[in-house]
């Protein structure tokens, strides 16, 4: 695949996934793995680009006061601790197990995109300690998965914020982007310390990811829609899942 096409995919993925509270890692990481990037390089590059898109989007969301810091801060702390543990795990597990785990997570994400219905907003007051402890546990698990697979974690953070901590949909998507900034950065730093990186590619792709994040976040801040987009990406993720399993078992 040519560099130009990869950059187009990076831009489009960041643009669309940022609009629904994600950062692009769901596409970047399996794509880079299937393009035969070394495992550590694939994950670290995905985390860097995912974090870049998230930072770009978070700037817009913070300015528009769409981030719930009381929910986000506990997640940030534990996600930033869990991501390095996940990153270290990446370099210790067998490539076949890595591919199977990634395929499983991608499959769950695809099912969520394909079959999640319209969320019914509930005005529920959640206790302070439930927010703190619930957020810490969610952050630790999501941070670990993010650091190990390079997917960012937004696809799981958003529904957990909505259904467990009762955060409104738009606020959950915006807060997710803010959280992913830190988990992706934490995981990337750990990978960068033990992996040889292609900085020329990463920084060039980051420009496309950042620009797309600015555009996508502004669209989402005005109007959150995306049922058709979610389903399209769900189908794409299922294809990635199939290819990852094929690579795991057939080489």
C-alpha cells in the first residue's frame, strides 16, 4: 500500500471516528499490523496518531465546555497507569496470541457499532464515590487494553460512561477524547522507550490525524449523528477481524 493511500486512510479514520468519540486507533492498529509493520511499531504508531487526533478534538471540546472533568480525572489517572503495563505486555506475548486478542477486541467494537441503538438519556444523579471508584476501575482496564493493542480505548470508554456513570452521550464522547489523550500518550512513551520508531512516517501521519481531529470534533460539537457511519465502520472492523485471524492462523 502506498504512503499516500495510508495517509488518506489516517485522515478519513480520524475525521469520522473523532465525530463519534473515538480517535482512529481502531483502524490504525489493525491496518498497520496487516501491512506487516513490526508489532511494537504498529501499536506505538497507532497510539501516537490516536493521541494526536484525541488532543486535537479535546482542544475543541474543552473550549466548548463539553468535558466532564469530575468523571474524566479518575479515568485519566488509572488509564495512564494501565497503558504502560499494556505496552510492556505487547512485547512479551506471542504474535499469534496478540493477533487473536486484537481480533477479539475489534470484533466486540464492531458489534457495538453495528447493533448499538439510540441511547435513551437518563437524568440520574450519581454519587461522588461511585464516579471516582467506577472511573478508576474503567480507566485501569481501558488503559491496559489501549497500551497493549494501540486502539485508544474510546470505543469502550463511551458506553461505560453512558451506562455505568450515566454521563450524557455528547459529554461522554467529548470526555472520552480527553481521557484518550493521556492513555495514548502514556502507552506511546512506554513503547517508544523500547521500540525503534519511524519518526518520519509518524510525524507526517500525525499532521493528517490532527487536522482531521479538528474538523471531526467541530462537526460533532454542533450535531452528533452517525448511525450510518457507525455501521459502515462496523463492517470495516469485521473485515479487519477476519484478516487478523487469517494472519494469526495462516500467516
